[in-house]
């Protein structure tokens, strides 16, 4: 089912701010004719006589624009796809890979911590950027501003507009609707990406909090368990507290402290090595990429460098793995040594007082160690999650474009119906033999013949060219680009030339009458003198082939 299309016609010329008279069609046609004649080459030459140019046609051509409603704005398309708007966008890291790994690694605390460490810089930045090209979309703010101002003087018309060449747009309704559909899909993709990032923040925060809650609950259980055990031991030792208790307490405490310090140092060294290993893995990936790039570029020197870096890094990874195994063995040895020492003291204590205070100390040490370990894990969870969430938030804040930014491209007005806007310009074709030359009159402002024009009276016949001045540089540029394209496409040029010959204002009786009346107005305003008026009238009434 075809959509209803509102059709609007813009005027070719409107009065300039300083002009008090109307820019009538009669004076407009007369001005175009006068300027055309003033710029027509009259021939001549001292040696090689050249025949004068003939005016093949002066025709008013209507360039098509589409106004497509979209929410509280209107997208503006020019009908031949000469303008192309490129929407730059940032490429996000693959959220699906991150989400899948997060789901599979979140149940066990150890795997979840490894996941966070491994993906600490996953969202550190964008993977790159791209551009989505929209054919025919007008996005230049200056063009849109001029067009909106121009639109104020538009009139609604029917399908047929007499005495003008109506250009059939290459970009039709189907193309525009497909384009708008593509823009909607692009916006939905952007929104889905943002939703996915926000969902990752929410899920990541919830999963981290779940593990934190479990760790805190575990600490409470550790405390309650330790309190029960200590109460039980103290009840048995109430009558056996002696000087030996303090002596053995000191031994147990020292043994536990030394072992914990040594284990902590070993664990820190192991953690540093593991962190170094993760960085080396990332660097190995970089080396592989660089090797591939060097091969593609045939960069032998670079290939040798990155191959050496790759082998050295692999060797270092193997050495780190070996060192980690040694540290694990050393930790186990220290733990075993600590346990033997505590066991020995406890045995001695038990042997002397049956049950000693060392048992209480042992319970307290275990309690404190377990609580401390869980608190450190909680801190690590919070820090890693905070860093990843901060990176994701940064991507959300800085990613371009936002869906709302795309909507801002359009014209700030509300229209409920699809609208075709015809923007007229005059196309002149000069002919000398088989050669043709085109001259374009873009939409114009009609000046007033005031002091400035009289001051330039010495220009003679050329002063009539001052009556029309460019209304909009962006619009004029588009019209001129269109005519350039016409001259490079023979089929299009032939079709437009044929239509323009039929609508030639010099051939139609009604428009010639309007030109005659307009020439009188030009004479009355002072743009042309009596001799010029006579010459132009004679040229206008000259028989034409």
C-alpha cells in the first residue's frame, strides 16, 4: 500500500531583507533571461571568427528532497544521494564472551577470582571505530538551518507542476524506508550494547556481593566455632594455669607468627609471579599478532625482533611455572614445619599439664588466620570488581554515538506525513555547434536597486547580474554538484536536456509574455536602461528553431 505524500514547492527567489518590492515571477524570469544574455558569448575574433553562442534553453528545474517523519524530528534526504552522512561509532569488546565466561566461572570462589584477574583489563578501552554511511541524508547544520528557513515560504502543490522540469529522485520512498529501518536497527544495536554493558555491571556486582556475603557468613561461623572451642578448653584449663602456660604460650605464638610471616612472604612472591605470568601471556598474544603483521608486511627485521621476544617470553613463563611449583612446595614445607612445632609444643604442654593454653592459642591463631584470609579475599573481590565496573562505566559514558545523538541529526520539527519538497533552480544551456555549456542559477535572494547598485552603474549591462544573489552556500554547492554529475552521465544529461528543451521559458508564449512584463519592471527599477530593454525584447521575440 503506497504512502500518502505531501508535496511542497519552494520559490526560486524571495525578496532580500532590504528589498521592499515582491520578487514576482515576471521579474524573476526577466532577470534570469537578462543575465543569460549578458553572459552569452557573442562570437567574433580577429583571426578565427567564432559564431555566437545560442541559448538552447532556459528551464526551471525542481530538485527533490524528502522529509521523513521520525518521532519529534524529521530526517531530510536529498533525492539523488549526492550527500552522504557518515555516523562514526566505537566498537566495544565482545560482551557475550565476557558474560559466558562470567557465568561459567562464578560458582566457585577460586574460579571467580581467577576470572576477575584474567579479565581485569577486558573493558579498558574500545577495540576500534567504524563508520555507518547513510546515502542522501542531510546532516550539515548549516544546510539544515538554511533549508528550514527556506521552507517557511513553501506552498503545497499537486503531482503536476506546469512549466518546470520535475526531477525524479533516485532515492525513492522504499530506499528511504529501508535506510530509516537501517538507522533504527543501528540505534537498537547501540541500545542493546549499552543494555548489555549495564547488565554486566549489575550481574558482576551481584555475583561479587554473593561471594562477599558468603565470606562474611563464613567469618561469623569461624568466630562462633572458635568461641565454643576456646570456652571448652579454658574450662578444662582453669585450674592448670601456671607459669608454664605463659612460657608455652610465647613459644606457640612465636612459632605461628614466624611460619605465617614466611608463608605470607612466599604467597606474595607466588602472587607476583602469577601476575607476571598473566602479563606475559598477554604479551605473547601481542607478539603473535606482531609476528603476523610483520609477515604480512614482509618486515624481516621486525619479524626477527618479535620472534625473539616471543621465545624469550615463553622461556620466562616456563621458569615462572617452575618457580611457582617450588614456592608451593616451600609453603607446604613451612606449613608442615609450623604444624610440627605447634604439635610438639602442644604435646609438651599436654605432657606437663595435660591440657595447656597452647590449645587456646592455636584456636585463636587459626581463627584469626582464617578471618584475615577471608577479609583479604573480600578486599580483592571488591577491588577487582570495582576496576572492571569503572572501565565499563567509562565505556558507557564515552561511547559514541548515543541513540539520542542520531535523532538530533534531523530537522527539529514535527510532521506527521511523508513530504516531498521541490527546490527550484534555473538551468541554462548555451550551444555553439556541437558543444554545450551549462550555467546554473541556484535559489536566490532578489536585491533592491539601491545606492550600492547605482554606485556600480559603470558596469553597464552586467549590473543586472547583481539583482540575484546566492541564498545558501550549502544548497548552491549541492545544486552545482548535481549539474556536474549530469554532465558526466550521458543518459541522464540527454534525458534532462530533452525535458528542459520542452519547458524552455523562451519557447512558451505564456512565459515569454511574463519575461516581457518582467523586463519592464527591471527597467522601471533601474537594473537595465532603455537600450538594453530594447535589445533584450528584440532577442526575446527573435524566431527560434
